[in-house]
């Protein structure tokens, strides 16, 4: 007799089938869960080696910036693509220290067309009898001291100290550096004529040159009228670098002013309001000046004008004298390489405090110091003596300059 009757057997078979079917379903469920997990894990995640993936732990301020450290080099005017360099953004309004009221609008620089590399003739005396420091050949003794100029004769200057504050400000006296070359100009030889024309005479003859420095802030200039009013040269602002943005901007009136001077026989110099904080930026600014001239020869210098900004922070305020001097020399090297004469512009205070003047022997200086006379004891070639001048052909006030070097005759 069988151990199981038919009903018991069939019931056992059915139970077995249910167990097998349940096992299969459970296995399929497990496989489904595993497959879903794998699919989720296969979604693309930024890897540590994926350079294009943003790092969620890097703040915006820590993101990499464009590398501007590539060495600048001498380039031709065509290569500089001057007009493509023009940035149409609005220029920052600037209040500078010293004598000037707006931006950089009262400094100019000129290149050297036909001028010896150091701006003087072989014997150190220009054709009109004025040496590089503005003293006639027979007015300087062998030891470099003017025969008729004692230190005590210089207005406001003692043998040891001089005032570096601008006109009208509280005086600040500093010691005279015995090593830096002195100008041997005789204060009594300066004379204001025709109301606002400062002249310097030697042996009874005027040996100075009258000029102006202008920028877009002077508006549209009638250069024919300017010429007829006795202006011999003009220092034109090429452009400027923003003191906060660092962007280079073309002076909107430069090309028109350059053309007006050339058409009316007025000698030209150019200046650039610099905010360069390293030598690469200085080289960029020098190339910009050269490109703006488009190969035109000019007789007066190409001027580097770096000034303090009043009532605001600015890019160059933390530069040491050694750093700013190095920046200027980088600018000057490019200017000289193109055959122009470099020049540094500054107030008495800036020249004494912001650069290493002792290491700048041989460079021409544009002194920004208003007044009929100056206490500045060191050598300079051009002086901006007024920021309230009047010249026919220019509406409003204009900066006036006296030049003690005959750049036009070199």
C-alpha cells in the first residue's frame, strides 16, 4: 500500500510548485533591485581628474584668472593694431595730486625726432646756448655750479633743505640730496611776460620755449589760433589706464589734436597717464604710445605720468619707490628702442618720495610745479608752471609749460 493516497500526493505537488514559484519571484525582485542600484551608480559624476568639472568647494574668488604674466616685447605699429586696442568703456573720472585738477589731463610727452639720444648736443650745450640743465655753456663753472648762482639765491631753498609741497599748501621741507645732479638755473632770470608767459633768459636773450599740455578735457582746440598766440609745442595726452579697472583707454581728442598740431607747425610731445603696477604693463603702455603715433616722428618726449589719486584708492598706491622706478625704466626702454625720448613726469613730492631719483640720472624730467619760481633744486627739462593759463583757440583754462631744452633743434 502506498504511503500517500492520491489526494495527499496532489496536495504535496501543489505546495512544491508554490514554493518554487515564490523562490523564482523573490530572485527576480532581488535582481531588479540590484539592477536599479547599478544603474543609479553609473550616472556620470565629476571625477577628481576632470578638469572641466566645477569644484563645489572652490569659492568664486578662488577661481583661476587669466594669466597676464606673459612677457611683453617690442612690436611694430601694425602688429599692435592700435585701433583694435581702443576700449570704448567710459573713462574713470580722476582727481590727481599736485597741480592738476582732472585725470591726467595736464601732462605730455614727446618723442625725439632728430634729437640726440640724451637730448643734447655732443658738447652738452644746445644751439641756443642752453645746456641740458638749462644753463649756458659759459654760465657753469668746472664744478657744475653756476658762476652767478649760489644756493642761497634760489627762492625758498637753503643749502640743505627745500619745500616739496605744492603752491598754497603747508610747507614740508626735505633735505637736498648732494648726489643727485642739480639744476643751475638762476631764479632772477625767470620772468613773466604778456601776462602769463614765463620765460628764462641767458645773457639778456630768451632761451626758453613756451608750450601747453592738453587732453580731451580742453575740448575742441583751434590749433591755428593756438599757433598764432605764440605756442611753440604741445604735450598731448595719448590715453590712460584706469586707476581701478586697469583698462587702457584712448584719449578721445588725441588724433584730432595730433593732426591739428602737425598741420599748424606746432611741435608735439605725448604723455600717458599710467597706472602700471608691473613692468609688463609698463611695456604695454609704451607700445600703446608708439602705436598711437603711427610712425610719425615727434620732437618732444614720450612721457610716463604716474600720479597719486586723491580721495580714492588706486592701483599704484602701494608701489615702493624702487618698484615704480623699475616700471618707468621698462617704459623708457621701449620708447628709446623706437627712437623717441622718454621722460618722467611728477610733482616735487612725487619725484622725491615715489621714485628713486638718484638712480634716474640721465632721464629727462617734466616737473609739475606751478608758480613763477620753483624751489626744486634738481635738474629738469620742462616745467608745468600754471594750471590756469589762457591761450587763444582754447575755451577755458589750460596748463602752461616752459621748456629749457631746445628739442626742436636737436
